[in-house]
């Protein structure tokens, strides 16, 4: 019961599904659409038009056979129908004109019937049902218009695409194509009467084309064979047949008398010819019929045309000595009545038989029988060789004789002839026997070397045709010495190199012969000394009898590879005959030399790195003195396997070395390996090898950019600024470039140079202060209580081509809060620079000057009347100081000389006493005298380069350990393009007193750029004389060295490029204690920075290392 309920429920549900399946959609498509071609959309055509929401339900094919389900497919989401397989209408609906395929599409509760009509296209070619070649047979002699049917072509397409028209390409054959009007059957029709004997077959092409666009055409080959009819009779080749000679009465039975010949133009059995006697009834006349009956008794005519003797003949009993009869030739047609015949006559003559043949006997010319004599070669024509006697017992018979070739293979008939002894052809009678006598004489001059023996036969026959032959007779030709020795082939002997056994190298008898025989052919050998090169004649010997050639000494092919001997060869005949031959001797090479490289001791090759492989590095050449043709001297190259040679390859034939990969000099700059040169002997075990050591240097290309080091503490990214004056070095940067040479040379660039506070030395990487930083707090407000950090963006570039630069690196210059506070306490800018400072020093020492500092403007705005009074006071002091000058100089040279003369407190100018010539652009000098307990006067330099001089200063600060005296070279900063040059003096430790100063000490003033040693000329040389005093100088005690002395500060004035107009040296002022100098030390800006002079030199050096970095740009005076 439950199962029945479930079944009824299912039926109800299916009925509900069928409710919505009433729609019928029809589509038309062409056959042979490409696979995946879309031809309809069920969703658009039905569901969208009916306003049915398909939602997310899927489309599927329903109630479609497996064949059609595979033929079409539907997109389950979009409802698009597409071709899934090839659609061939002829395959699906071959016999049905309207080809339709039906199936359903199911979508949830809706079912849509689909009908796809497949339309025909012209995709089929008319095809004939038979084989590629159709054979049609037509009998000859048929009436004109005779036709035979031929199968038509079929095209499965529809309409015009399947409608076929035909065309016969007869190529001139007498045929036309005729279609039947009733059933469409095709016929091949003959347009004229055919004759098979003229042409037995015709080949044509039948074309079938449909009416499609474009039309498609099929073809078939048609062969018309013309069959034969018996329309030709056999024809004899001649009308009368007879044997060449009469038939002897003694002819055996079944012997062939003659052969008949006839031909029939027909073919097959119609053309097969059969021979026979003509019927007796067809022969006219009684006599002829009698002859016909006799012929049937005596002869037989075979079907193939042979006439054979059927019974023995009897010449004496025959009334007529010949038989004449008729024969016929007929074809072999199966129908007897259709056979055709022809007739010919045969005549056979009969002859009598002769019973005794002639006999032949051969004797010597002297009459010895039997026997044949010999003859010497070279005899004249007509010489007698033998005597021939012929006998015939028949009466009244005649005999003829001839010389035939014998069994020896020689044409004796061309050498001999028979000459009648009597000179007549008539025989002589010996009893009842006829006798003929002949001499066998020569027809040609005999040559034993060509024909040493001649064999012959004597053939004699009588008038009856009987013959006899004398066999086995030969004539020997004896030799005379008529031939010289003959060279069979060029004599080429081979001698082994380095063969100390001196074995014979060849026998000349193998190369020479003599056509004569016996003693005339025995050869003798001798060296023709006159025609042979002396060295060759002294190197080889020749045996006179055997002809053995033997070397007399060991041969060296590398010294000489070939020899030529002239050998005289003679026989032992009378008279002797001789000839001179050339004997060429080649010295065979042995592999006794190893390959040698050219200039192997100095093979140094170079290759630019990064060259794409296979880059040619160089070529090596090795020579082998051995012979190259046998491989001993043929050289091939290879590289000895090693880690360094693996990067290269060598051409085994040319020796070219190439890099198999791009080389990187930075990974490896040199390669060293061995190159092997091997010869190629035929025996590999005898191979010799030469070696050469090759060094390849990889040259650099600029393929690496510099990289800046940042590795604290040695290479920090932050630099502390302890001094705020221009020229102060706050640190340096270092860049690495793995290239070499100019590609490794690095220059440094400060990219944020617009800041103008710092500069970087392009060569050394030193970072310098370019502007006074005293007012940095005012320039950067808001950082009054903390250290100030200024960014420095630096990059490094090499000098290679193309130029390569590193990525910019951010550094920072940090000004501690205490340093900035000290600068503010001193009142801002240095009085030395008078409110101006150099900055932005580049590679060439060029730069520019700022105007007056912003501090002056700020002070003018902030400071009150007290500042104005101080300024007025300073101006008054300056005017008074200038008026009190001791001397005024009108040239730069005088100013510099006056400064030099006043260096040790003399208060006078020594004008004109210069160590070097002064440039016209030199600056004026103004000396400001200051009293201080310093130990030595300042020194000056006019052409100043801050980077170079700072390097000198830094080197001095790093303690040259071999000097016990420490001298800090002068440092100086120069600015150009403005009208002032600033200079300051450096410290010179261990200075001398005034009395020790030499008079020749002067100031060196020059604007030329010179090496560091030339830029400086100290005014006090006693610092180097302290430990090595010169003659006439006194050693000073420590107390004397500590005595105070005058120190003068010079300010050099002038305008750039224009000579100044004056320079003033102030008079010495009373000494005053400006600062309390530490014991034996010095002070900078009022701060103690010295060390006691009582310390030892090592202690002083150690104390210097503990000081703060020395700045040459300061407001204070220097010791």
C-alpha cells in the first residue's frame, strides 16, 4: 500500500512538470559550423520573453538521445545553445531532405522543446562509385555512334549543391559523352569507326561538377580499350621458300630443311599463325598435285613453320632432283568458318653425296713429318714456318684450304697464309690420289713479346663440301734482344727515420722488367753518380744484381725528408740495352718531436670583464717538426683541467682561447692554467705533448658603484661639531669601490650644499665647517636647550666611464648644546673674519663670501646706546693705530717683506728681502703687534688650500713616530672672489729666541698652487736645529726658551685680482700679559691647551693626543 502511494505521488509530480512544456523553439543552422559556435539562447527566446525568472536554476538537455546530447550543448547558466561536435548533414540525414534534430531543454518546472534544422552547404564533391580508373571495351569496326554505359557520379548534397553536370576531356580521342534523357544514364559514344590495328586504347578524363557556389568537381580516368575482330589474314614474309644449299641425299631423318615465316596483325587467337600443307584440292594441275603428295610423304610441316625431313632421300631414284609444294598460313580463330589463310611455295633441291673427304698433313719446312719448326721474331714477311700436304682420293674433285685460328687464343689467320709450292692450284697425282702442297708463310713481322706462340688449324674442303682439319699445331717464336728495360711504375721507396739497423728499404726489380726473356731480360743496376746529388749518393747504395737499395747512415726526416737517386738499369743481351730511372726515397716520419709553443715564456693575455661569451681572449700557436700528414705533426690543443681553466675553452684546431662565461674581475682578476698541445699520431700510445703556462688578466670595467661605509664607531653616521669656526673638520666619510684604477677613484659630493654651512672634500671625504656657526641658535630657533643636528646628504661617485654613483647617504652634524653656548658667550662671530667667513669649499678651493653676518643686524636692532659707544671707541682706536704705523709699503712685496722683518719683534720692515718672487696679485699686509710670552713668530702662506693643509695638519697630529720634534704645520684658509684674504699662524713647538733667528728668514708670499712642502717656509728654523744645532749657534737653556717675546699678528688686505695700495706694520707695543699662560703651554681663546715644556718629548706627544682637535681658525694667538 505504501509503495502504491509513493508511485501515485511521483506520477502527480511529473504531471506538474509537464504543464509548462508546451513551447516549441525552432533554430536553423548550417552544417559544418565550427565547434563551440553559438546558435540560440533559450533563456532569451523563451524565459525572458515570457517574463519567467530563471533565478539560479540550471539549464540542461532533456529527452535527447546520447548522439544528440553529444552533438549540442547548453550553457547551464546563460541558456546559450552551442555546437559541441562536428555537424555533418550528410552523415546525420543522408536520405532525408529536411534534416531536423529534436530535443528538450529543462529548467526547474519548465521544459522547452527544441528543433534544430540543419541546412545543407556545398561540402561534398561528386564522387564516382567505381575505381579511380574505369575501363570500357568497344569492338573495332563497330558502326559510328556505338555507345557503352558508364556509372554516374553521386553528390549527397541537396538542391543545386547535389545537382551534377559532366564533361569529358577526350584529348582528341574519337569519343563523346552522351547522357540518357530518360534515366540520366551516362554513355561513352564512338564518333567514328575504330581500328584496333591503328590504336588499341584511349585514355580520357571524366569530370563531374555540382552547381554549388563555388562548384566542387570530382574526376575519374576512363580507358577505352578497342577489342579485336578477325579482320586480317596472315601474310608470309615471302612467296617462295628454299634452303640455301641443296639437301644431301645422306641428310638424316628429322633434319631441318628450312623454316617458314608469316605474321597476322590481329591479336590473340586471331593473330596466332599456324602453318600446314595446302590442301591437295586447292592445288591446280595433276603434276603439281603429284608434287604435293610427294612432299607430304617426304617432309613434315610443323604448326610453328618448320619443314623437317620425314623420310631418307635417294638421289639416284628421284626423277626430279627438286621437290616443289604449297604451304598455307592460317590464324587460330575458335570459329572455323571465321579463320583466314594465305599460301606460299616451297622448293627443296637434292644433291649427290661425296664419300671421301680430303686429308691434311703438316710438316716442317725441311720436310720432317709430322712437325712444325720455330721462327725467330723479327723475321721478314714471307718466312716459311711449315709445309702443308693435302690429299683427296675422290676423282675429279677440287680442294680448297685455309688457315683458321687455333686453340691458343691467338688470331693465327692474321699472321699466316698458305702459299702453293708450285704456284698453281692444280694438284699433282700420286697414283690415283690428288695431292696439293702448300707452305705456311708469315703475313706480318712477328714480335715474341706480343705473341710468343702461334697455334693454327688447316681446314681443307672438297667440291662436295666434305672437309678435313689439321689440329694442334703451334709455332714457337724465339727471342732476340730488341727491348730495353721498362719501368713498370714510378719508384717510390720509404725509409724509416732514425733506423739504426740500416736495413734495405726496397728492391728495384719490383719496379722494372724487360719484355725479352732469358739472358736478354736479366737486369743489372748501378748508381749514376754524375746525375745523382752527392749527398743522396753518399746516403744510399744499390746492389748491382738484386737491386736492393740500402741506407748507409741513420736518417733524420726533420733535416731532410726526400732523396732522389739516378739509377742506370741495363740487360745482358747482345748488344745490351739500358735506361736511367729516378728512384724517389721518402723518409718516413716517426713521432720524435713534441709540439712547441711560440713565445711560450711570455704569454700574458688580457680580457675585459663582462664580455659576453664566447669572448676571444687570444690565440696560441704550437709547431711540431714532425710530418703533419700522418698526424705526427698535426697539433690539437686542449686545456689542462683545473678550477681556473674551467672558465675557458680552446679551439682544438686553431688554438683560440675563449671565455665560456662572462668574467667578473671583482670575483677573480687573474687566471692561470696550462695549455696542452698534442700531436695526433696514428698510434695513440706514441702521442707527445707540449705545455705552456698561460696567465689571463681580467681588465676592469666600471661596473660597480661606490658604497659609503657606515659602521660605528669607526665610520659613524653622526659627527660632533666641537669647533664652530670655518675650516674645522668634524669627521670624514669613506666609500669603497671594488673596481680598480680610475674606476676605483672616488670623489665625494655634498648634495645639500645649498645649506652652505658644511662642505666635503672631494678626494679625502673630510667634512669641514664652511660658515661660522656661532649664530646657529638664532638661525634655528626653538633648539636653544638641546644639541643641534644638521642633515648632511652625501654620495660618492667614481671617475670611470660611465660614471657610477652610490645612493645618497644621510649623515648628521651634531652641535652639542655646550658648544653652541660657548659660541654665544664669546659674542658670536670671530673678529678675525670681521663678520665674514669662507664656506662651500669645493675641489679647487673656490668658494664665495657671505656678507656681514645676521648677528650684526640683530645687534644693531637689539643693543642700545652702549653698543654704539663701543663701536665708536673701536673706530677711534683703529684710526690711532694706523697713524702710529712705523712704515707704509707701496707694494705687496714690501708689505710681505716688512712682515717678515718684524717677525721677531724688531719693529722694522725689511722690504725687498723675499725668499721667492711675489706675484703682482699678492695682497697688502698689515701687522698688528701684540705682546705675549710666545716662543716663536708666526709663519704665513698666501696660496692656501684648506683640504691639503688640513691633511698636513692631521698627519702631524697623528704623530710621525720617527721625529722627536713635533711641529704642527701652518694651517690657513683662503677665500677668493672677494677683496680680503685671511690667514692665521700655526703653533711651532720648541721655538728659539730672537737671537737665534737667521737674518735670511723671510715671509714666502705667493699665489701659485704648489706642493705642501713648497707652500710653507717657516721663519724659524731653530725648531729643527734644537737637536742638531748648526755651527755658530748656541744651545739655549730651557729658561731662555721660556722667555717672553714679541708676537705680531698680520692682516693681509687687498682686492681680488687688483693689487692693494698699502700695508701697515705697527710698531712694537709694550709687552702685556694678555693671558696667564700655563706652564710651558699655550692658550686658545683663553682656554688652557698647553703642556709643560719640562716634560719629555714622549710625554709631550702623549699630551698632544689628549687635546681637543686643533682649529687653525680662532680668535686667539698661537704659540
